[in-house]
């Protein structure tokens, strides 16, 4: 029997209207063999978590450029925990200052990928840190 594909939700929380990076990473994840669900722009943390639950994903990948990462990423991890879904791997990417990364990791984001990170490293990180259900 074939092993099932890793299911990744690529989400753009908040009011950020730039989705080129999210689309690039979604395609890179598909190329890596993942099943990808892309939420589109301007999603609330509540909607992201509801979609993660409905789609039974293994990973939520949050793409942020708006500067609201310290508010929105921890809100997503908090809501996942409240729904007993904290076994879902949460990663983030985008323009995020290095000094904010430890705060995001404390809030439950497993890894942050900043500009210039090869997409293959992002996919490899997910493959190595996912626990298929």
C-alpha cells in the first residue's frame, strides 16, 4: 500500500495582499509530493484553523509579509491547541525579523523560513518533522 501524501495548508493570515511567495511555496510543496490546500488571501486565524480541521492537514504553513506575525501566528497556534489539534506542525515564512523568531517558536511555531531560504529546505523540514496520523 502506498504511503499517503503529507497534507499541507498554505495560508495567508491577516490583511496582507501579497501572495506571490505563498503561491511559490505551494507549488514547491506540490513538487515535493505534498498535497497542498491554499486558502487564498486575507484569512482569519479562526478560518485557517477551521480549514485545517476540515481538510485534516498534517501541517499549516503561514505566509506573512504584513508585520502582524507576532499577533496572528500565535493566534493560530493557540486556536489549534484549544481544539486539541496541536499535533499539527506549524511553520511560517516571510519577512520576519530575526529577533521575533524565538518569540514565535515559544508560541508554538516550529520553524520560520525567511527570504532566501531554498524551498527544498522548507519541504525537507516538513518531511523530517511531520508525524503522519
